[in-house]
């Protein structure tokens, strides 16, 4: 299902630096990534580097491949039958499509928050404790409680749920559920958090809270966010990449992309002429 | 004209009416179909239904009423002394008149008149036409038969004329109503709706009828045997009751041994079917590639299509003897028909049932839940154990309950594989018997219908019905709650 283009780079050979167009030496670096769903090519030769401890936004019209690229970064595309990825994506200079890499460990390092909140049909506590339990992160019950509390606090949900940790996670409101999912992702202690339109189902107040949260998380995590809102991209991100029809058209500092885009398509998109 | 031919003719008229009505509607539209309220075919159906339905309903109604009318015609001809005789004798006379009337139909009127005038033997005459009479008919029988024939001729011509007239009337009247503004669609759909409601009413009424008739016979049974002797007794020994016996021979009708047998065998079957079925479902929905699924799933479902008598044969001639021989080899006495044999084979029968229902339920767990778990770095098996299965659990329970209710009602396998001895035993190597087996055995052979030996079958049937109905309702409500949760 998945093929790495060249697996010659061994795990942990951090000495090798990537060069070439778009290959920044960042936390994550993608070089010449192509993705196919069966016969259809969804991404064409994407090159991008994602800097550590900052927020990068992916924008672009619907169907241009933002989610597809995001799912490449923690190999969630593996679960889609008929999806094929070529090219090279590195995390801390390790090829994540290397056959020696353990995809389970990768996903523990690269967490994901989905577009639609998807809490497990378990208690709020168990939702957060799920990841730490399967990875054995807590030595004792108090340890686990500590992780759950800290994650909920970081996600800005603690005050709302501290008295009802035993209630079902699915009983929360949409915005609360989304923050629960963020807390769930944080609890595993990832290095990177991928967020696919995390605010698309939320009202402006919940959105503002999550944006605050993202700004906060930036201190400890590397964050990639897909969004359809130009304002949101401008508010929360330091870097922005614009996708169009499966290609990465333009990337750079958010300021520069929004103030002085070099490509006509980017300009048209952010001024609302395409999309 | 026979009823069948008449009905066919009416339907044909309906077809013609459809054609004429659509032509007429097209004319009315003046070339622009959008001028009409409904589409052309609705006008066609409107007139066709008016042509066919009243006439056809009349034919059906008359077909039901006619035998009763004819019966009373015959009765009115019988002399008073016959009517005072026993029911059976009156019925006998009745049917002989029917036979004579049938015979008369095969003679020409002149033949008949000649025969009646010359007093030749009617037995010989009708015998030569292929109608066998036992004795020479009496005068009142001949008169009644002739009367019967007159009435049935009348009925035949009458119904043909009236039905065709009704069809014509319906056609003409509905054609007159045909205008561009006629809401033909609404009318037609109302009739369709009535048809659908009628169909579901039939289904419900038959179910109610079945339950009611069972209930009546069960009440008969409990008039002869007190309920506590049925529900609380541990001895099943109905004794034999042959046809013609008075049916008072005191048997013992304890339900408990049969209930025990049914429960025990069903439990064994579930112990076999549930783990295998569930694991198969997990493999199929979570691990199998598309190609494997397209091959394996139909194969599993093929198992469900095997008639249960075939499983029973397998138990009887292969699995039972195999168990017995295997037991003998290690010095454990195993009887050829036993709880284990029946339960195991029934379990095999239930595997596809459990697996396909569980497969549906597991597939209904949203992919986003799996993604959420995998995205946290859980492995596939952790995801299945900790997220998918707990989420699917209510549905799986529902599936198991439905399987249980099938196991309880299963007959053929237990008839052949479980034995007929009503034991209460925990040893799975011993034969037991079930309610279904006893229903079959109490109702086969030469029997007296009014004896408790026979009626007990209805009490057993109603008990079985109640148990499985309860299980089904509970299972369906569990499954429905599960569905609501995710849709
Ligand atoms: N599971 C899949 N199977 C087949 N094709 C897919 C699948 N997922 C995505 N695609 C195709 O890949 C292309 C990119 O899809 P993707 O979901 O990445 O778009 P997107 O940029 O996230 O769009 P949106 O903003 O609407 O979420 C689309 O043409 C889509 O049809
Ligand atoms: Mg998307």
C-alpha cells in the first residue's frame, strides 16, 4: 500500500540534511510527495518544510489535497485501501515511510485532531486516559490522573468538566468534544499535532478558545492546521502553505503570503476569486 | 364462464381502458402535457382502476359468498326429518346432493329429462359419465340437485353479466370525469396506499389469527390438565393415546424437562457459535482485504442457506456416531444422540447468523472512531478491543439474542440429534429432548384430536412462541438503540 521512494536513509542518521526546493531543515520535511487514490493522483510533487514549535496553516480550495497531505504526515493514509504514497517525508530527519519505522510509534509522536470531533463512547476520563494507557505512560493511578488533569487544563476544558469526569465524552457539546479530542491528543505527549479543520463545526466563541489554545500549544508542540478560514490562518499561524489542485503552489511566512503573494492563484484565492 | 376466465377478461378490459384513457388525456392536453394536472400514465391508471377494481372485488366477494348461498339453497330443499338428524348425517346428504348435481351437469337436458321420466338407474347412468354414486338417490335429493344446478347456472351467468356491466360502468363514468384538471395522481396514489395498508393488515391479521387459534387450543388443554401440572412438573410422560380412545388416560405433562433440554442445547449452540461467529465477523470487517471478503462472506452466508434438516442428517449419521466412537475409544460412554451432538451442530448452523449480524454491527461503528484511536498510536487490535467492540457491544448482544431465539425454535436438528428422552441432566453426553421435538412427536401418527396428549403440543407451541417473541423484541430493541446511537 505504501512505498517509500528511497529508503537509503537509515533511521536516526541526522547528519544528512535535505536540500533542494522547499526542503527546509525543519521538524518535518516533505520532498517530492505524490499521493494516489487508486488511479487518481491527489497530490503532485509536494515539497515543504515545517518548522519546529510553530504553527503552519494549510489553505486551499476544497478537494485540493490538504487533508490528504496532513494524513501523510502520520501515515493515517495507510488505513485507506488503494492509497499509495511516494516521495519522502521526514520527521526529525527520519524517513517516516521507512519500512523499519514503527507506525504506531510514529502516531504517538505525531498526534491528530480530526475535522469532526470523534470522542470514544467512554467516560471523559477514559477518553483522555486511553492514549497514556496503551502507551504505558503512567506508572500509577495518580500518575494517570495527573496526565488527564494536565491535558484537560492545557486544552482549556478542565473547568467545564472537572466535576463530571465519569460522564460520557459523547455527551459534551460539539465545541467541548473538539477540545476533548485535543486534550486526548495532547495526553500522549506528541511532538507534532495535526489538526484538520478543527473549528469547522464550532461557533465563534468556541473557535476563539481553540485558537487561543493553539497559540498556547505552540510553545511546546509543532502544529499543522488545515483551515478554510483566511482569518484563522492569519491569526494563528506563522507559516502558510497554499494548495491548489493537488499541488503546493506557494508557501512562506504567513505575513508574506497574505500581504504579498507571488503567485496569481494564491492572490485570487485569498481575495476570494477562486475556491 | 369460469371465474378465472372472467377475472382475466376484466384485467384485459383494464388494459384496454388504460390505453384509451391515456389517448384521451393526451387529446385533452392539446399537445402540451404540462397542461395536465398529472402525468399521462396516472390518467391511464385512474380509468383502468375504476374499470377493474369494482368488478374484480365483486367477483372475489361472490366467490366467497357463493358456497354459503348454495348451501342454504340445498338446505331449504331437505325434508324436515333429515334436518333433525345428526350433523354428520346432514353433511353426508349435503355432499351427496353436490355429487348428484355434478353428475346432472354432465348430461344434456334431454338425456336428463328422459332418464328421470323412465326411472332408469341413475347410479348406472351417472357412473357411465364418471360420477360414482353409492345408492340410488331419493326423490328429494334429485329435486335438490336440480334446484342447486338451476341456482348455480343463475349465479354463473348473473355474476358474469353484473361484473362486466360494472366494469363498463366504471370505465364510462371515469372517462367522463377525465379532464385536464382531474387530480388523477392523487386518486391513484390513494388507491395504492389502500392496497399497501390492506397487505400489511393481512400480515398482521394472520399473525393474530395464528396466535389466537393456538391460544384456544391451549385453553382446551388447560381445561383438561391444570396449569401447575404443566409448568411446574418435572415429569414428562404423556402416555399414548390412540385414535378413538376416550383421551382420559392420565399422562404427565411436565414442561420443565423439555424447557431444560431446549435451554441446555441452545446454550451449547451459543457457546460454539458466538465466539467463532464473532471472531469471523471481526476478521471480516476489520482485517480481511476486499478480495478475501468478497469470497469468504458469501461462503459463510451459504452456510446459512443449508436447510436445517441437512445439518440434522450430518449430526445423525456423522457427528453423533463420531462422538460415540470417540467416547468409546477413551472409555467414556457417549450416547449417539446427546446434548453435545445437537448443540454443536446447531452451533455450526448459527455461525453465519451470528457472524453476519455482528459484521453489520461492527461495520456500523463509525470509521472516525477507529481513526481517532489509530491516530493516538493504538494498534489495530487495541483499537478493536478497546474502541470498536465496546461501541458495537449492544448490537452484538442483540445478534446473540436473535441467534438464541433461533436456537430455541430449531426443530430438525434436535429431532434427529438430541434424542427423545425427556431427561433433566447436566451431563452433555446424555440425550435430552426439547419442546420442538415433543411438539412434532405429539402431533405425528394416528391421534385423537381432543386428547390432552395432542393438545399439549399447542401449549408447548405457545410457550415457545412467547419465549422467542420476548427474546426477539428485547434483541430488536437493543439493536435499535445501538443504531440510534450512531445514526
Ligand atoms: N479515501 C479517498 N478515496 C479516494 N479519493 C479520495 C479519498 N480521500 C480524498 N480523495 C480525493 O483526493 C482529493 C483530495 O482530497 P482531500 O480530502 O485531501 O481534499 P481537501 O483539500 O482536504 O478538501 P476539503 O477542504 O474539502 O476537506 C480529492 O479529489 C478527493 O476526491
Ligand atoms: Mg479535508
